[in-house]
């Protein structure tokens, strides 16, 4: 009976995790690619966008992909292109599915390792919906992060099975194989052998002599009579990880080879600066974990003149937390393991080795934050189990706080995800967080120039020159202003996305119908679809607006149904006069004159002013 209840509870918790992830990230199915690395990684990469081809598969293993040797990530993106083509929503949904699988497996793994359900569920929930995870899930290029996260957890599962039974070469090879796959997704897993040693300490308890208890108290392993045996076990556990360390070294060399020119950033930034920058980044990530506000892509690299007083304060804080974790390692080993998990898994991306244009990014904390979540969840469980109030009251209080916190974080994550709808939205938000961000100005300028808004684009390019005088920006970024037909096509795509996202959006339906009825390009016009769309808009919001009836009349005229277009246009004219819209009334009167002689209306104004 207890086992049946436990299984049902675990299934319910897995279902809640999936629902939370779907609620936060389901909206990305309607999102577009962004112009920051997505072109290089996917839609302008001919080898990826062609889908799974023999040439593309071979190239994935023999050439860097977006300055990284990540063949498994490259193959997964090729598979997406094979299935979804360049529909960005399909690529986004794959990221969300991989993230969901990792969250569920993480919960089940921690439950298996520790035997504790609720702390494990809290860790998985924080991993699943924390706002700092949004960048890794909602950004198509960050596929490497969610994919390596999945293989990270699968490797831990394989290691848990291996560690729970007598030595088995097949089980050990399974650990190595999964580790290799994870490294082929992203070489950030290079520190995984150290994480396995931490898990050996807690919760697996493999450092303890056989007769000690498995309640998490490691004090007995330090008694004199057990010290020699504990030392032997520690040496064996380290030797056990040597093959994994060798694999990590090989993949690290491959990563350095793939980075190539990007590593030249180390010549500009001295080692002392990199250490100071790493200290600030480590503390900054802690701040974002506790208070996830101002999250953006990208964060600008700090100048060579670091605020050294802040660096010293950050180093002191990190040293203090580390000292407390060490002192608590016997009575509260989860604090020691969780904190070291955070520090160790951050090492490959903390900026001690500089590459590319970024040294700080939210996606870098995708796996390190699991360590922080473990420390918090098990500390909260200990607080619930001890103290003066009744245990039922303590559990109710702790549960209420946990549910409230998860709910708030989920709402914040949902809002953060909305900023990833397209390039303009993303980089506008980034500049709202920090106007002094040259990279964001650059990317927003490119996005605006793609629409032909060259004046607005030039304003952002001038900001780039002001913030980064050495930044080279060519006039090639500026696009020839879009023709009315091209602009109508882009705007129609925008309205279609809005219609798909919100079934009750009547105005987007009306505007899309206007575009389909009046587009200057004949190949883009579709009177029948326009009629259907505007009729849907009328069912949703009524026909009391002259613009709605004017759009219906234009749609009928495009379909050649002038006998129906004229009554609708005349009714729209009457409503416009009643509401005092003189300019609109004059425009409708001109259109009526055309309908009377069988001439459909053709929009001459820019298409983004449809129906205005």
C-alpha cells in the first residue's frame, strides 16, 4: 500500500513538473529565431538547415560548430531541421522537451539517492522554472546547454546504479559512454568526475567505512580506528575517476582547438583581471539565484579597470561561505556538497579562460544552480524536522513557503520568457536593463535594419560607436528599405503569429485580413481568407467599429463580391461619420466609388498601418 501511494505521489509530482514547464515555455512555440548566434547555428548554416545529410553528419564531427566542437548538439539541430524545417517553434519546443525530461529525471534520481521525496521535488522545481534557466531553454542556440544537462543527469543515473552494486565493467562503461555523449553536447561537463566524488561523499556515503550509518552523519569515518580505512577508500574512489578525467582532458583539448581565434581574448585580459572578474561573476550568479531581476542577453564584458573593492568583498564572501560549508560537512553534508557542486561546475565558464564576447551569461548556471538548490532544499527539510513548534505545523509552514516561492519564480520565468519572442523584443528588454550595452545596441540595430528602419538602426549603431569606439560596424548592416509588398509580408507573419498565440485576438485578425485584401503584391492577396478572418473578428468583438466593416468590404471586393462589399462599406461610412472620424469617412467614400465600378482597393500606405 505504501509503495503504491509513493508511486502515485511521484507520478503526480512529475506531472506537476511537466505542467509547470509547459506553462512557462509552451509560449515559445510561437516565437521566432533571434539574430544573436541563431543565424550562425541554424537558419543561415547551410549544413544544419539542410537536415540530416551524410555530408552534414560527417562535418559535425570534423569541423567546429559556431566555434565549438559539439557534434551531438549539431546533429540534434539537423534533426530538428529535418522534422520542422526552419519553423522556429519546433526548435523551441525541442529545447523545452529536453529541459522537461532533465527536470523529471533529476527529481527521480535525487529521490532514489536520498530516499527523500519533498527536498528532491523542490530541487527539481527550482531547476525547472527558475527565471535564470530561461536563456538556456528559450534560446535555440542554447540547445547545447539543455542537451548536455540531459546527459549530465543520465550519467549520474548510470553512476548511481554502478555505485550501488559490486564492480561491473559494463556499468562503468555505461557511465563513460554517457559522459562522452554529454561532452559532445557541450564540454562544460568536464568537471563531472569531481561532482561524482562529491556524490560519493553525500548522499552515497562511499567514503564511510562499511559499518557506519547511512543517515548523512560522516563523523564516524573520522574516528582513529576508521581513519586508515577511510583513507584507503578515498584513494580508491579517486583512482576510479581517473578514466573519466582522461576523457575530460581529451574533450578539453578538442574544445580548445574549436575555439581557435576566440581564445585570443586571453591576451588582452591578464590573469589577475580574470580572477577578479570570476569572483564578481560567482557572487553575481548568487544574486540572480536569490533575486532574478534584470536578466538579459547579452551582458557586456567588464572593463580592464575592475572595481577592486567589490572584487575583495566578493572574494571574502565566497571564502566565508566555503568555510561555513566545510565546518558543516559532518552534520550537514548537503551544504558542503551543494556549495562545492556550484563552485566546481562553474569553473569551465567562470571566465578564468576567456573565449568569445561573453564572460557572464545566465545559461552558464544551468547546471551549477542545482548545487545551490540541493543545499537550500535539504537545509529547509532539516529546519522542518527540528525546532519547538509541532512537526505538523513546521511542515505546513515550510510547505507553504516552498509552494509560494515556486509559484512566484514560475510567474517571473513566464514573464522572462516573453522577452524571447523575437530579436526586437529581446534586445529592447536588454537595453531597458542596461542602456550601456554595446552588443545589445548592435543586435537591435541589425534587427531594425532588417525591417528597413535604417534611421532607427543608425541611432543604435551610433550608440555602439560611442560605447565601444573600436567596435567595427560597416554600412553593410543597413538594409535597403523594404518595398510595401515586402513590409506587408513581414507584417502578415507578425499578425499570423499573434492570431495563433491568442484565439481571442480580434484586432490581429482584422489587421491580417486587411493585409490579405489590400497587399500591393498580387501573389500575397487572398480575399477568401481575408473574409473568413474578418468574420471571425466580428464574432469575437462585434461589428460596431467602422474599420472592421471597412476591412470586410475590402475583403469582399478582393474576392470579386462587390454586391456584398458595397453594403458593408456604406455601413462603415455611416459609422465613421457618426463617430466623427472625418478622415476615415473620406477614405471609405473613395473606396466605395471604386467598388461601384468593380475596382478592389489597393493599399498605397506602408503595410504596418493596415486599416489605420
